[in-house]
């Protein structure tokens, strides 16, 4: 029995479309359409990522509106898209790895947990958590070097000639620090994104079932029952529920993992000076400097933009992702 079948059975009262498993997808259509759709999503959300990154590397706390005005005044709209070309080049292969690992893991783990006798809700949560964990780890193999380069470009000023573009930054980092320079913060990235994805997907699956359960109970009040069959949500309701659940899951994930993300960003961008030479910061040095700058509260710098970014990204991602899967389903 597949996880998709289990979810279909458990959701029979509200007639939510069953989960589309990996074997049901036209892979070429899935990856081609996915690259186009998620590139558009990345472009729309990139300015918020720039804000978050600049806040995290700043020695003082700067309000989002003040920082936005400063960027717009000194650099114009281009200031919100520094490093975007580099980021976009990495988004396509990283997303491909992410989606493949996500779907394969979700299907295999979901099937295994159902066979082991777990309840549908528990099996779904476990499968989603495992899928989030594996997909994040796979994507970071591509994404970490892109992240390092794009973040360096984000934080350099408009009058800086340190890096001319993404290729120049890539070349200079590789020349100065070797491959280790491009994978700076890889460990902390795994500690940030793997648990974040696991928490997000598990929280999303639980919230999804909870919200639909609440809707079913609400619509059944007229009959004084919480189990009325025949309720068929329209597309607008489904998108609204997906967006709400994505925002809730993003809030949980952001609160848990923002300190790791702040440390990761600083490790990838900032250096220390030793005997006139630039040296990468260690995790311990980064944490010490961060706490020295603003106490333990500094670990949550950029929480607001990160929460907004994660919520907007997650909402658009999950609705786009579900739409993509339905577009890519093999014709029977």
C-alpha cells in the first residue's frame, strides 16, 4: 500500500485529491516545468533574501524598512538583486536534486511506515520529515558554493570592486581558499537546512490534516457531526489551506533554525584578520563575535525577513509544487 493510497483513504470524508507519487510523474515534464516555475518564484522572493543576509552580517540591528530605504537610495532596484544571476544558475540543479530526493524518499518511506502499521497521520509526518531531511542534504551539495558566492555579492557595496560578478567571485574565492572556500559553512548549512526542512515538512503535513479536520467539522455543524461525507473543496479553498499550512510550518521552522542560519551566513561572508591575512572564521569564533555584537538576541537577527521569506517562499513553493505535479502527471 502506498502513502498516496493511505492518504486517499483517510481523506475520503472531504474528497481531497490523493497524493501524486513519484512513479506517477512524467519526469522530463516535471523537471523542465519545475525549472521555469521555480526560477520565477526565486526572482520574486530574492529581495527579501538580500535583506535577511544584510541584517545577519551587520554589526548592529537595522530595521527592515530602514535597510530597504538605504539600499533603494544608494543602489536602486539593482541593489535588491545583487548575486541573483549566480543564485539562479544554482537554483535549477539544486531544485532538481531537491525534488528528486523529496519525492523518492517520501514515497519509499511512506510505503514502509504504512506497512509497519503506523497510523496514516504518523506515517505521513515521518515520510515528510525524512523527505525534507534527505532533499535538503542533497541540494546543499550544489547550493552551498552558490550561496557563498551570491551572499558575497549581496553584501558588498555598490562602490566595491572586490568582485565584478559571480564568475569573478567564484574564481577569486577558489584561488584564495580552494574548494574549501566554496564549501565554507557546509556543515552548519546541513545543520540549518536539513532540520529546517524536516521540521517544515513534518509540521506542514500535521497542519494540513489539522486544518482540513477543522474545516470538515465546521461544515458539518449543521448536522451535529464531525464526519460528514461529500464535502468537496474548490481550488481556491485548497490553495488557501496550502498557504495557511505553509505559513504555520514556516513559523515553527524559522524560530527553531534562525540562530543556525545567522551563524552560517556570517561564516560564509565574514573573515578574521590574523597577521595581516584574512582567515575564515570558525563556528566558535562566529558565535563569540555574534554574541559580543548584540548578545544572544543577535542570533535572531533577520528573523522577521527570514520568517516572511520562508512563509512567502513556502506558500508559493507548495502551491507551485502541487500545481507542477498535477501538470506533470502521466496520462493514463
